[in-house]
C-alpha cells in the first residue's frame, strides 16, 4: 500500500553487503580475465579461461555465504555465467588475433 515501503523492500536487498561484495568479486574477475586470456595460443587461452571460470564459480558461494539471510550454496547461474564469459573471451581474442594477422 505504501510506495515508500515498497521501494525499501525492493532496494534493501540490492544494496546489501553480500550483493555489493559479489559485484566487487565479479568486477575484479572481469578485470583479470583479459590479463589471463592473451590471444597468443588457443590452448593456453582455453586453460586460462577454464581456470578463471572455476575460480570465480568457486569464490562466488564463499562471498555469498554468511553475508545474507538467504545464502545459496551455489548461486543460480554462476556456472553458466562463468563458462560463457570465459568462452566469449577466448573467441574474442581468437577473432582479434586473426584480424591482426590478416593482410
């Protein structure tokens, strides 16, 4: 009934410590991914992206645990999100490297 209360109910979970720390974790991981996936070797890039995805997928529940009233052992979509991000990074580096080699 009260718009102010509805706004509080919606925004409080978004601004919780757990949400902000999760966003910081993903931001740091996003900054590290281009440093790991360099585009020199497809095999090295795939290994680096896999290690990155596994590390981020493992760290996400650790950041989430204990920070919110409703902690999930595996946040929904974290595995798919990290695998897709790693695959996109490897593909983008491969396309960029092949474009640089083209005459």
